[in-house]
C-alpha cells in the first residue's frame, strides 16, 4: 500500500516518510525530469542508493550542528532521504533553475530543515571579480547568507558536502579544491569541510595511487593524500545513475578500470597545519610537489640541487633517503617532511617558485 503525504492532508510540517516517494509512478517521473535536464549530469534517483549514501554520511545527521550541502540534487531524491533520516539542516545547492521551484516547494512544507539556494557548488569562486549571477557565486556570500561562521581548523567538521563530480572536468575541480584547502581559501576558510563525492573509478584510482605507480602517481593525488583522510565508502555501477539525455552511456574505458562511480570521503586532517605548514607558505609546498612530479623518473636529489645547489645530499641525509631515490618513489608524507626541512633551511630561497622550470609541467605534473 502506498502511503500518502500526510502534510498535504493536515497542513502540518514534517519530514516526508521514506515510503512517500517509492511508488513507481514518482520514480518514473523523477527519471523523466532528470533525463530532460539540458546539462550533462548524473542523478541519484534510486531510493535504495539514496538511502545508502545517507547512511554513509554518518549517525550525526540528527545533530542540529550538522550542516549537509546537497549538491545539484535534481529531483531531490537524496534530499528527501536525508530529511527522512532526521537531518536537521540540509542545504540544497541546485545549479539548474528547472529543479529549483519544486525544491523550494518542499522547503516551504518543512519546518526549517531545508534551505534551497540556486547555486552550483562546483562553480563557486570563479577567477576574477564583479557581480555574479546565480548559479555562480562566491563562497563568502553563500556562507554569510546561510549564517555559517568561520571555524578554527582543529574544530569539528562544520559542513558535509555530498554530490556527484561533473564528469567533464573532474580533475580540474579536484585541483582547484585542493589548492583552496592548502591555502584555506573558498569553503576552507570556514574550517575542515568534508567532501563526500561520487567520482569516476579511474579518477579515484589516480587519487589514491602510491609511489612507484609511475603512470598514475601525480601531484594532485599526493596533495589530497597529504591533506585528507581518504576513504572509499561505496562503488556503484554507472548504470544505477540516471543521466541527462545528452549522455546515455558510461565513459569509454581506458587503461584503468572505470565500471563504477566511487563514493569517496575526503576529510581534511586536523593536524595539517600543526608542524610548520601555514596557509601563507602552502603555495611553496604546492609548487614543490608540482615540479617534483612533473617527471617521476628523475632523481629527487637533482631536483633539490636545482633549487639550491649542493643542498640535496644534506636534505636526503636528514630524511634518511637514498640519493638514488626517484621523485615518483617519494611518499606524500615524505614530501611534506621535505618541505618542512626546506622551509627551515637558510640554504633555500623561494625564488625558484616563480620560474616554470618545465614548460610541460601543467600537462605532465597536474593532469
């Protein structure tokens, strides 16, 4: 038997029941609306998948201090599931105006648990200045409008973000975010924002690649591993997601497995800035890692001596590392320790920061 929405009968505000949106007709309507989206997107429409994602967001959903950013929810299946689980504050950030109205109607039927903003989380803080029009927005305006204040880095996670990374520019989005994390810009001005994103399986495998995996071990993965506890929460076949009509088939396979979207938690480490690393000197670390991993089969000592002649041997001795160590064999935590030693050393200057030593660094090092 299908339960009806009691709020429509009594006028009372309450979270919708899990069973309110499980009837086949509504699922079909959600699929239709998702497929009609003019943008190239993936959607969570399956109630069981939405329930699984909700469970992975943790038992503290009912805590009034827990804020959930639901990114591009579309028809709002995950949004409703979060509310059904007792979430006290869900912020639906929807970039497509065609979905905003229905989400706002749902917001009006509740008692403050849901806030809807016409905003695309993945387009926050564009380069440049001036007046922006939704769904593009600056983080400061979004957080100010929501009444979310800046927090200390070592405080509890203030916001959990959940969504599906846009497939056409996964890597560039992850790069922009990890840059912002180290320099405590954008959302990271407000504390240790936790990301819970579905990303392609191949991108996840690159993100967590280890030293020695020369084809996949890249700067962006090293930086994320350095900054965050990374946890694979779930792998779901592409076919479980509804796609807009512009794209109806999974991406083509490459060298890495890519049969799933992976739900990955990226939780910033509370102690990241406790041993000499600061938002002001983080750009040095970013450039150091970028240039070291532009080519992963060169000796680390040669790279160090390029920045400060004849200093490589001393640094490697302090690190208890062989002079034959290749840049692609250095662990993320070793790069951080190396930076800390360099930052304290009088022999190193930062002039090399402003010179692109390799013309193809952008292509080889980051991508």
